[in-house]
């Protein structure tokens, strides 16, 4: 059945039955004019929104409808992770053609609900608009952080270690593998990193509790660009060590197969959703240990904060290398 | 200059300069991975989202870019008003063609910021996506309400007075006047109600403080449909008195000019954004007085809550009238 043969009321009733109502810190969920969230004393609310537009952020032929919903929420939750916030609630705006299959539209919502639940949040509301054009998901995500402990982009200090929470370039490799129609275990591995990004929620919450963590950002636009955001907002420079870029064997294998430099993906690819963190050198060892112990994650030192401004990529002897990629810009074609 | 000739970074820098940073209960505004809001003890956070899609919710030829941004925020704030929440922060997702003029895109954001400020909130973040297709604004709005005092749709009780905060049908009359190309003072008046909706924020905040206010909803889909939502979620019936429908002289004049029954607009038109409220008959007088005194608004009794279910429209002698209009449904054409 197409959406135009049902009504918004029937669709929302079906959605509500799947999702249930309030719970956790959500006092009032889907079905009223707005959601109501409990905010305990000593916590601040962290709020973000993130859109996924068909043709720009995803292609239907690569994703099931459920996966489209899951991915949109995972990307939005990465912003909460970058602030050190615990996810509480997600609202989903869905702009969908009236010609869309009703079961498919529900699968998008169910995927969004499942991804929310996986990270401790609830799908607590949203809106559905029937309109021609690309399928659009816009996710508003709310989380809680201890007041004054949120991780900002702006606190990096000269001398800080620049660390990253995992390998880079995998998502770009996955996208390239999808475009080239590659198969095999390596391609499958990086395609999964592209299709099912992992917001580093547990790590973000941990980092917000650690002393010496001065700044954080999630790598959504690409390492060079996101490091640039941190540098600009902190009023510092950032030096990245070219030979320290963490590449996965799968990413390197796919790069070989496609005749591409994997470092270009690691520097400019984006959508890896690892956290980039500036940590005091005096605390780096302790933070590194806790990340390993509590989150089973290896924080990899890939650079340092300097005086000055901008991002420099340096070789083993400290000389500047040309930056091979600029990262993702919303207004220019990919 | 078109957006494709600028970069997202430059665009956001320009936006940030216009908007300024934190303030009020916004501890951290535009420029980080997410916004951070202060939530004082004893308050809950109210969160909603509302989308405006070109061709579905607005036409470019009727609005300036600034007005498009203003209207989207006003509509979203109406959801907060219906919950009795004080607006705190607004996030704007803007999906816009790379061919769009950069100044025009900035005007949309400036309009959103201005409408936020008018109601005590700040534009605290958002996202801009360059993509072909209709211009899309999705507004996430956050507000605060005293914990446990939010106005829900679900509390109406048999015997309650059903009241509305202003005249109905004006927005639909305004839309019809725009479509017909009408001029003159009456058309201008209702066109303004369509183009510049008034979220009843002050009234909502007042009602959340009053005893005996059992349920509220904003009239966005049309009186019949929104009364139906309240009836369904409260598990009651609602009787509306046909001869009590509040119509403005301007609405009646435009209806005469177009040969339309104005009651059809009042019942099914939607987008008036008045509040529909269920109030205990024992408290109605007091609430009515306070609304007049504090908000200069006349709460008009237009019906009552009954046992049973569904919405009935009755004549002066209590007989059922046929419902002439069903209200707005997202998946069917307007």
C-alpha cells in the first residue's frame, strides 16, 4: 500500500504501536505536540540535528529502508558523542513521497527507533511530511552531560596530544567499493563501516569525565577539515603526522585494488565518525588506559597542537607535506 | 553569488557573525558539534520538530526568504506553546539547492533567528545541506516547563469547557486569498494571519500555571482534526457548537468574495495556530480572566467534553450537523 492510500493518522498509529511510549528520561513520547524530557540537577542538555538526503548522503540501491533510518540516527548520535553526552531522545522528521510504500516508510522509522535504543535513547517524536522530491530524514538528538563538562571544539592547547579513536578512511573506502561494485571480505568490511557507522558514545561519555581532555570533534567531514575546525575554534595550529595515520588492512587492500592512495581517504574522506581529541600530554597516558579498559578502544596519537593556526601535515623528518584532500563541503559536488 | 561558488565554512562563518553566540539558557550556541542548554532544577525539557517544505507548506512567490525562515520557526514554537513551555533554543536544518543565492539563503537563517528571538529563544545551531529538490526547513525547538505541569493532549475530562484562543479560519482564508490574487484590507488581514502565524507562547505558559487546565493542543491541522486528536488521546468525546465558531470579519468578508462558507475554513482549514484547551468548568472563569488580564486574549468557549468518543458538531438545538471538512492530511493532496 502506498502512503497516499493511507492517512497520516493511520501511519502514525502504526508507528506508535511499534515504538511504545515514554520510558527512561523520556516522560512523554510520540503522540503529543512535543516530547518531554527529564533533566536531573547538575546536568545540561545537549542538542543537535543532522540530515540525511537521498542522492546526497545515501542511495536507495545501497541501503534497505531500515538501514536508512538506522544510519541517520547513528550519524546524529555521533554529534552527541563528540560532546560527551549520553543520548536520551531522538526526533525524526521524515519527508517522503506519497507514492512511497507504507511498509517501507515504517521500516525507516523502525530503523531509527532501533538505532536510538542501541545507544540508550528513545525515538520520542517527529514529523512525517508527504512531498515529492528526495527522501529526507532529519534527526534531532538530545542528550545529557554533567554541567560544565561537555567536550567542546574550542579548548585545544599548544602541546596537547591529538588522538583519534580508530582507523580512518574506511567509510570513504566503503563508498568507493560500493561505487565500483567490489566484493570480497575487505570490501565487505569497509562497506559496513560506511553503511553502519559507530557513534563513539561510550568513549565520549568517558572523555567528558576525564581531566586533561581539552577538545573533541567527531570526524564527519574528513580529518583535515575537522582538525581545521578544532584549530580555528581553539585559536591554535594542529600538526598531523602523515606516517601515523591509522589505516585498516581492509582499507589498504581496497585502495590497492582501486589504485588509490588510502591516505587520501583517511585525510579527506569523512564519515568515519571517530572522535578526534586534544588531550594534555600529562594526562594522555591515563586517558589512553581508561579508554582501553572501559571502552576497549585504542586512542591513537596522530599529531600535536601547536602555536599558530591551521592544519599542517608533516613527514617523519618534520617537513610539511602537501595536503592531498580538502574534505567534504556541503555546497560542492562530491 | 550562488552557494556553489562559496563554501559551507564561509557560509556558516557569515551566519555566525550575524547571530552571535551563547546567551540566556543557551550555554553553547552555533559552531560546535551540538548546542548546550541549561536546564534549571524543577524544569523539564520540551522538544519538538516541525518541517516546512517548498510546494507543500509554502510557495516562494508568496514569501520573501526571510519570511520563509520566520514562518518555519513560528510554526515550531506553536508546538511548545501547546505544551506550556517557554522557548529556549531553536536548531535549523536547511536543505537548499547549491544554485540558491547566498544572500537569500542567509536571509532564511536571519528570519529564523529573528523569530526565535521574538519569543525569547536563540537560534543555537543546525545544519545546511546543499541538495537539489524543494527548499526544506526543519526546525527543532526546545523549551522549558515546570516539571509535571506540561499541557498534554490527553487530560480532557467529560464536562470540561472546550475553549479556543482566537478566531479560526483566517489562515485558510489568507491562503485562498493568495491563490485568488485578492487585494484590499480584509484580504491583507487574513493573508497576514497565514504568512505570520502567532504561536500563543505567553498564553501556553500561563495555562500551564493554572489549575483546571486539563488538555491543550495547537490548531495546526484544523479544528475538527485537532479536536479529534484531543478526544482520541483523552478517551472522551468532544462536542463543538457550530454557532460558536469564532470567525473574524475579515475572514467572513473574504469568504463572501470567494463564495465560500467561512465555517469550512474554521473547521478544516488549519494553520491558525490558536490553542484549543479543555478547562474544568469550575475554573473556566478564573482562567478566562487571567488570559485576558495577562495575555490580552479572550478564551472563547466553543464546545464541551462529553463521554464517548469522536468529535460532534451540533446546531443550536443540539442536533448533529454533518462535518463539512476533514482537515489537513500530510499524505493527501491539499
